[in-house]
C-alpha cells in the first residue's frame, strides 16, 4: 500500500497513459448547464492550470473529480482506467485529492491531526492516540513539502499560508492509499495569501510536480501562467482550448475566457471624472483606534480614494471604524458637514454610509436567503409599508436592479449562495444602491475572488456610483486596482497616514512609486 | 380553489366546536341537577385519584388507600399521576371531564395553589364530584360551588410545632438546632417553619443556629447538612426538617460524619422515617395518614354521588377543613408501621370525623 | 461563531503557533482561586480542612456527571438525559445489591449492570440523534423521560434501601482525608481527560464540534463517534446514579434531579462552550469546583437562604461573562 519516496524514480519513467483524463463530462442543474461536455487531460508530473470566468464550470468540474458532484454523463479515466468516483474517499483511493477553496481544516485540532485525519494509520492503535507516532507521520508529510510548521500547534493559531501548507500536506496523505503518483487539485489556493506567501506556495507547487500531478486553479492569470506548464480554459461549461504556459500572455488567456479581447479600458478610465465639485463629503480628523493613530482623510463627493498599505498598516480598521464596526478612541468625523456617529453600525447606516465587507460569504450576505431579500436587507423601507413586507414592491424593485446590473440568477428568489462570486458581489453592492440615499461607500476588497469579467463590471458600478455623487473609500485588492480606480491614494504605514498621492486620469503614478512610500 | 375552501373549512370546524361546547355545557347542567339529588347507581360510580407521582412512598400509599376504599365498595380506582407538571394535570382532567361525568368522583392533589381554580371550574361545569387536598388559594371559597364537595388540608403550623416540641424534649430542653426548610415559596414550607418558630418561643433555651433550604429533597438535605455540620460542629444537638425526605438526608450526613448524638425530626411519616424511628436514629415525625387521604376524598364523593349524603347537608365548616394529624415517636411507631385504612373511617356518617375545625 | 471570521483578525495579528494553555483559558481557574480567597477571608468556618473535604465530597457526583456531559457538549450537542439515566441506574443498583426489597446481593456486579443500563440509555440518545436526525435537545429529553419511567417501574411504590456494606462505605470511609466517592470522581476526571486526549473518540468529539463537515470531507464517518460519545456520557451518568445511591443509602427515582442543568452550568462556567469544540474535561472540572465552592461558601458566610438562589445566579452569569470577555469582539453574534 504505502509508497516510499525512493520509488518515485521508477514511476517517473515516461508514463504511457495520462494521470487523469476527463471525457465529455456533463452536469446540469435546474436552469443552468454547469458542465456541457468538458474534456481535460492531466499528464504525469505536470502542473495543469485551469482558467475560466466565474460560472465557467471550474468548481463543478473539480467537485466531480473528488466525488462531491455526480456527473450526469461523461467519463473519468485514471491512469488509463475508467473509474466512478462517488465520494472523497473514492477519489483518494484513486489518488485524487483536493485542497478546497474554503479551507477545510478542523480549527481546534493540531496540525498533525488534521494532516492524518481519516487515515491515521499507525498514529492510532485500537482507538488510542499515539501522539509520537502521529507527530512523526505528520512531520513526514510536512517534510515532503519542506514546511517547518510545528505539527502539534493548534491549527487556528497558524497563519493562512501555514494552514495552506497543512492542507497540502494532508492531501499528500493519499499517497498512502495508492501506489501511483497522486493528482493534487488546488482550488484558488492564492486568494487569501499575501504575495510573499504566494511565492512560497509556488515553490511548493513546483516541488509537488516531482512526484505528483497538479491541477491549479486561480483567477489571477499571471499566477496561472507563472506556475503552470499548460493551461486549459473553460467557458460556459465547455473546454475551449489550451495553451502552453511558456510564452503565453495573460491577455491571450483572457481572450479565450471571455471569447474576445480583454477590454483595453479595464478600469473604465475614461469614466473617471476630471473636474471635481469641491464639496468635501467625508472629513476625518485625528482618528485613532486600536491599530491606527491620528488619521486625517478627506473624500469629496464623486471621488474615489484608495487607501494602500502593507499588512498591519491599519487600513482595514480605519475602513471598519468609519462604519462604526471598530471602536475609536479619538478623532472627529463629519459626513456632508454633519458629525458622524461612530458608536454603532446602525448609526452609520442611518447616516448614509454603506460598507461592502471583504469576507463576503460571512459578513456580506445571508447565504440561504434569496437574492431579493439580500438586496433589500438594509433598506427595508423600499419594500415595506409599516412592518409588513410588500412582496410586489420588493419584486419590482429587485428585478429592476437585477436587469440593470445584469446579475445572472435564475430568478430573484434563488438563494444567494447558489450564485457565482461575481454575481453575489453585485447583489451586495446593489443593496446600497437600492438604499438610494447612500453618501459614503466603504469598499473592503470588493473584487476579492472575482474573475476579470466580474471585476470589470464591479469597476463600472463603482464609476456609476461616483458619478452620482457618492464618495468612495476603496481598499483595493492590488496596487494596480488602487491606481486604476482612485482619484487620490492615501498611503498608510504602521497605523499612520504617511502620504497622499494624486491619481488623476492620465497622470497615474506607477506601482513602484507607491511601494516606495509604503515601506 | 384552495383559498375558497379553507375559510369554509375553518367556519365549519368552528361551528362544530361551538356545537360540541354547547352540548358539553348542557350535559354539565344536567349533571349539576343530579348533584343535589345524587342518584347514581353505586356500580356506575367512577373513582379517580390523582397525585404528583407514584415514585414517592407517601403518594403511592395515598393511591393504595384509594384502591382499598374502591375495593370496599366493589369498584376500582383510576390512578393518575402528572409528574408535578401543571399542564399535564390540567390535560388529564379535561380528558376525564370530556367523557361521561355524571357519576365521576375525583380525589385530586392539585400541583399548586393556582392549579386548583381551573380544576374546580371544570368539575363544576361538567358536574363531576370533586374533593381536593393540600393546595387551595385562600380566597377560593368551597361553599360557592356545589360540585366541589370538600377541601382537606393539614395545619402546617401545628405539625411544625409538634415536631419542634418533640425535638426540644429530645435534646433535653436546651441546645443548638438547625432547620432544613422546604421549597421557600410554598405554603407548606412557610407554615411549618412558622410552627417551629412558635415552638422555639415556647422553648427559650433551644437556639436556632442556622436555617437553610433543601427544597424538600433528600440529596440536597445531605449536602446542606454536611456543610452545616462543618460550620457549627458539635454545637448542633438537633435537626428540624420540614419533611421526612430531608430528615433522612440529614441522617445520612450524620452517619457519614460519624455523629450519633443528634436528634432528627421530620414530617410525612414515610416508611423509611418510621423505620428510623423504630431504630431510634430518628426522633419524631408527623403523619397525615396517606392511605386515609386517598380513601377519604373518594368516600365523600361516593357518598354524595349515590345520594347517601347531600351537598346541602354538609356543614360549611366541613367544606374546607383541617384533618387530624398524628405525632409519631418511638413509643407509638408500631401503630403506623403497616399503613392501612380503616373501613369505618369511610362510612358516610363518619367521613368528617377527623376534622380539627374549618380552615380559618 | 465560525472560524473564518476570526481568521481576519488572526492574519493581522499573526500570533505565534502555540500548544499549551492560553490566556483565554485562565479565566475560570483564576475565578476559582479568587472566590476561594474571598470566602476564606470572610468565614473562618470556610477555611477549615473539614470544609475543604466537604466541598470535595459534595463536588464528587456533579464532577462525574459533568465528565459525561462534556463529551456531548464538545460535539456541539446537548444532553438533558442525566436525570432519567441517573434515576434508572440508582434504582437498578439499589435493587441489585443487598437491599430491603429482595434477596439480591450482587455487589460490584450490580454496580456494573446499573452502569451498563445507563450506557444503553445513552446509546439510545445517540442512535436517535444520528438515525432519526432529531436534535439532541429533544432526543435526550425523551431518553430522560424513558429513564424516569424505567426507574418508576422498578420503584413500584416502595423505596429500596441498600444494606450493601461496600456501597455504603463509599460515602462514609475515607482515604487520605477524602471519601471514596471523591476518589472515584477524581479517577473519572483522569479517565475522562485521557479519553479526551488520547483516544480517537475524544479527539473526534473535539473535531465534530470544531468542523463536522471537514470530517466528512476527510472520509470519516462521524455517526458512530456521536453514538459512542452519548454512550460514554450515559455510563458516567450511571456511575453518578450509583454514587448518589451510596450517599443516600437508598435508590431514589429523583436521584438525578437537577443534575442536567447543574452539569451544563458547571461545564459552561469552566469554559466548555455550548457551541462545541472548545474546553474539555479539565475546564469542566474547574467549573464544577467553582459552582460547589460558591454554594458552600454562601452557606458558610451566612447568606440568607432567601437570597442564595439569586446571588448564586448573579455570580455564575458574572463568571461566565468574565471568562468569555477576552474572546469578545464588536458585532459578535450571540445566540
């Protein structure tokens, strides 16, 4: 059963068959064709990138490979053998393991337990733990990927990057069940990592190639091209082609993903207004809180101000403090000339402040509730007469916004958690648009986890809102995004606002200029 | 289609229910007419005894007494228990009253004071014969009803005082004692403790060192007594408990502490307490005579139902009265060791013979 | 609360990985020490050796019940079956060892049979939970009723008093100053801790409370472990029922009355959260001592019995609030 690493040399000999092959996989959900005859080949010891817009069928395909989704038609072949995968355990038996996008570790167990969970082997004898053996087992796995995590540390005390390592170490346990090199699926492994951590991860992925095949999924096309040997592109549930990573540019991939050339004007630059009304909407003076001190900030009506800074700069807390979600110790904030009450989120809502949280799935939406209910969560007035919900009133309002923002949903009653990430985010944004009387919008990583198409639409929305006179504070996902979207950029470092950089259309600074200010 | 039919169904249901209600009260009216005359055939009388639960010896012996009476008139008693749950008690009673109530006789131990009124109203409406015991709000007047034949209870002040005096005597008239109270917000606990205070006033050399609640529970009394023994040590000469369960818990605590010089008294005369009195480990208890209680309620109802006794003939002072209770000490414990009923107590001429006077 | 929400903070703060006891867990033990100190200062009777023995003896039964319930709470379930299960085991043991109702004299075998019966009732709770998918709140309430029913049937109107020398001696005889019951409880705590630390059952109970779906994704079937945890809890209740019988010298249907909520309170006060995945046997045991010291101290200090209930509740709420204070965040959802 068990494979020693030394044997890898033999297995590495030119393989006559593909590590994994998918033929004509079909999966229909009511109203949606998630997979419409996907073909995919994973060769031995290669890193295959999987690219596609949100809703292109990536997630469904991956879930089918590990038995979480039962396809309606099509075949899966593993090393030249047709297989049926009914569960995660089945998948493991065939040497397929997946690192899930939503990290799937038990937070209150040790890293070692998580790594061996479900296949403890000699770590448990007759139901009794042998911690030493378990630690050694886990250490073996961690050694494979060269990680130096303490196996007996509690998982919830580890950083995101370390947890990702633990997940990879855990997935590699499937080697215990098969004598062949495994296929490891990494679903959006970089979405929560910092750039340095991403670099470490890539090193690991390249190391994995030595003894396994990897399917790598990311919405960051530059990453995909960087780490993969070959990239397969999905569109609308079909495979539309593949490219060798060497020599390909993100634009090429993007063109395949959306079926045409990527928009030149990604950030809707032309819509950025040049002349400003000089009416300051938001005025922050000397704001101090748990992780920031003495922050001054002005945002005019119709202006987008991005706050940039490294981790620990305190920018997230400033943003949340303006919404009353983080306590402040000193400072004065006025909104449109009136003092803004920062004691509660309720007061902020009432004053016309909107907040789009980074943790969309946890703080931004109520998953099981319908699109309509999520959209009107804040602005109850729009659909109510007194305390009663008026379904017709709500329906017409919601439908209007679904059309206007082209939100792709079967209907307004669909649970929001069934929508793709981009469409979820549109609903969350629409919540503040529905409110109508919004004056200040705080966007905390509004495009996190979205693909290029969805991003572009979010950017267009932001421009529209700015045009209507809303003041926007943006915590961008990347420096490029900050530069592309902002009229002005505030640089924060160690809890203080250190520099303000003008960022007008046509006179944008380069990322390098900003980095110099940040560190 | 669905929408048109639903209101119709509701209407139909409501009118059916209204008809049923009307039918019931009509029947009830007939029943109360029968009450004055009381013309049931003895064989048609249905006897029901209802107590909290059968898992305590006192209430079990109560139901046994009911069975004994039922047997003496060739009937059987329906034994009901409701686990100290007011809702369940009311449900059981409404089920009874929904059936044939003309010759129904109920001997009920209401869960608490507040549960008595709805039971009485129900019986009055349905024309069933009702005797209640122990719990009744002071402002609920039995003479205002003609189906609620009688309410029997015991003078808690008297019992508290009786055992208080017995305890004082046992410790030689002077020394420290501790008191274990019942559930503090119940009338029984309040009255019994008031009785102890009367006894203390009469025995000035007896000092109450501490009073704690053990909620009528054996296990809690064990813990509380242990704690008080460490607190007061050898100063404790006697333990006054508001019921026998707590007295038995206190005895366990004394045994575990190796103390044999402490006198213990309780109330209720449960079998274990009688054994303890026989052994000499316990000093005294008071008996309300559970089997008699189980029989007497049914007997009064039976006499009225069969016409041997008329509600109008029952004196007002016999509609709500204190029954006689007995102080049990080592010299008379043998008389109470085997709980039994005396058939002559249940003769229709004799049913009020144990009255100690009306409830003031 | 789900962990991802906390992750946001974690990344920013980037704490060092840690193993041992955290500051967060220090609340209840500190509260215990403080409370002990306050009562000692206020009452000379409280700080006697005799009273400390008394506190430990009093805590014994609750400690055993809490050991059992902790495994269920760790999984994020709840168990209200203690009163029924304890009643059934109390009656069973009282009727199986030397007693005044029948001629049985099975001694230690009787104790084992009683515990087995209790384990079966616990198993029933677990099976109802995983097979019928009924929430544990309801299944255990039902099993408690079944247990009380079984106990009442065995009671049959006459209290069985035990005459078995061994069981009676448990509550009376002392070893190193503490009654045998206290030593039994200490053994249970040690056993419970070992199970929690060193067995798959214990660790999976943690994991089920932490992230049950991850276990399924890892190919672990959780149902057997849930049933096993309830069974284990049942056997602890069974032993507790035997211990109450030993204390009272008689088998009472009401042997376990109030122990369900007392145990949950003790566990929560000690830091075993109702949401599951946090705390453990040692936490719960500290909670048991806290609650017991509080009850004892209030009597020793001489607080009027009319005030004790209210004061006790107030202090428990304050203790829980203080214990969770370090974990509180703004906008936290509390259910």
